[in-house]
C-alpha cells in the first residue's frame, strides 16, 4: 500500500580524501538526530558534503522535518540502538525513531571523512502505526473457524534471500486450491500489519475456513532491509516478483494442495503487479486484484498528498510543503532517462531503476495479455487507489467473460468497513477485512476449474 511518509535520499557520490580521524559514525548520527529534533538544522547542514548540499540546500531539511511530523505525528524519541552497515568506503547508520503515529527509520550515510553524504526518512515497518500500548491484541474475525485449518511455518526461497512465512492449510486437505498473498508497497510483514489491522491474517483465516490454502510471508524489504539499503539498482522484479514466484513454487510441493489451482492475490502495488506476475509464470491458475493501482506511483503520491491536505478544508503551510515535496519528487521521476537506471540516483528512498521500471509498466494493458481468469475488487472509500483506477480496469477488461468485478461502497483501502472520507488515522482502529470480500474471493476461486 502507498502511505505518504516523506523520504529523501542524496546520491552517494565519490567521497573526498579521508580525514585523519573521522568521527564515530554512530555517535555522529546520534548528534545529528539530536540537532534535528532540537530544530538546529544548520548544525546538520554544516556536516553535509557538497553533493548533499546541492541535493538538499539550506532550509529544505527543516521543511522535510515539519512535513514528516505533519504526517507521522509529533517526534517522540530515537531510543533504539542504531544499526551500522558498511558498504565499500561508506558507513550507514539506521536508527528507528518513534513518532506519535509511526516508527520511522532515519538513515545517515557518511563518507570516509565523516561528512554526511546521504539522508533518508522511511517507514521502519508498517507506516502510521500507533505505539504498542495503543494496539489491541489481534483477535480472529468472526468468520474464521479456527478448527477448520492449521498454520505452520514455511520458508520461501533459498540461499541469500530466504523469507519466513506462514502456510494456512485447511484441515484434511487433499486437493485444495491455494493462494499466495502479495503485499502493497513498503516493508510489510506477512500479515500486512498496519495500525491495529492485519488484513492478510484475516484473509488467510477466512479463506482457509472455506477450504482454500493460503501462503503469506514477510517481504524482502523487511527481512533483508539492511542489505536492501545498500542497493541502488533494484526493481520490482527483485523486491516483489521473484519472491512471489518462489512462494508459488513452494506451494506446488505441499501435500494436500492441487498444484494446478494456485492463484495470486495482490493488494495495492501487489495488485498492480499481478498481471506481470502471471506473465512470469503462466501456469498460475488465476489472478485476484485487491485495490490494484492503475496510475503511475509518482502521480499517486501527489494526489494523496493533496487529498490529505484538503481533508480538513484548509491547507496549512506544512501541508503545502508536503504537496510541494511530492510534486518535486514526481518531477524528478518524470525527468528520468533510460540511462539513469544505472546511475545510482535515489528518489524518495528508491533507486532510479525502480522508478523507471514502474514508469514503463501499464498494469491494465498488461492484464489484456493474461490468459487466465481474473477477479478485481475495489473499496468505495479508498483514497489511495481510487474509483477512477477501478474504472480503468473495467474499461480495459470489462468485455472479457473471464474477468469479474466487485466494488464495496463502505470499504477502505484495507477492505475494512467505515463511514465518511477515509484518512490514515482510520487504519489505527482495529477492524477486519469484510466477510463479503472473503466470501467473494472464495466463491470465485471454487468456481474456477481447469
């Protein structure tokens, strides 16, 4: 899912000659964080390399910090022990910092002279989550029949990118259909936890209660975040698609599952990529798209920023700054040239290669090449993936008899019911994926027979 949290990365360029005694990176990061929290932005900017100053001129850091707090809530503390990563001659220090509504990883990169050559703010795990004390313990939805299935741990992939996962298998399964759940954007866990909600855990329990096996797993960008932070040339192929294909492969070897009836269920970015996943493995039995994005990611970031700013009827200076930052990000993405894919340039915490890969991909056009049945679902209160995007799926695929569409007027981006305009704060309130969504998915899968 796309949740707006400001992020900025400067390109890590060649460092100047090393200083005789560069400062300790961890201590340096702590001092810089303390200065930022105290509003002493000039102290931090004084430590920037010339490349950083070009990317982040004086005054921009203050604006980003204000915009970050406008979205994630007031800054609280950075009490956790930092993680230090060494890549070539660079040192990166990542510190998880608590804000009122989110935990944000603040990542500094230091060159060999100890100067700041990179700075990133990004969600630590699930964006816009309340403090642990504010989150109620998860309870299964009413439609979950916990005696109808069993859960076990399942490792996805092999060698360097293995991921921990959970297999939810219906009791007594002999030839069950199965699904792989594909996350939205960000470093999601296997439950796609956000605030007090676990939509993937709901789906697993609900579908398994209806006789369908489910495999879900922690995302690569969560499990291997330290290694991912050092890469500057990845695309959605590495971040998403490769691992989905490994999960499908793992399901085919599970006793009690029909290897010819394995489906992919993609949410948000996962839904956007679902047609591309099928094209990578046409033996997948069918594709289910939950709130599948159908517009460019950079356009969605700008639109969401404007939506959130206008939600209370006025646009504050901080909100306008967030819009300006989003538009600047989008402008940088649109200006990218194909040769920038290998430049190492970072935009919004993601490499140019990632943006270029998505920029060249039209999910609805790709879906016309999918020679398998599709189910496309949309929440009527979803502001992250909009009704206009759902209409684009329908306009492109509506004439196909093997494509089914459902829209749910009261549901938000997580397919949880609510009232009125949807806002990020709604995700903090515990809820469950609507039973009608689980029923429609299960009924559709059971109707697909090869």
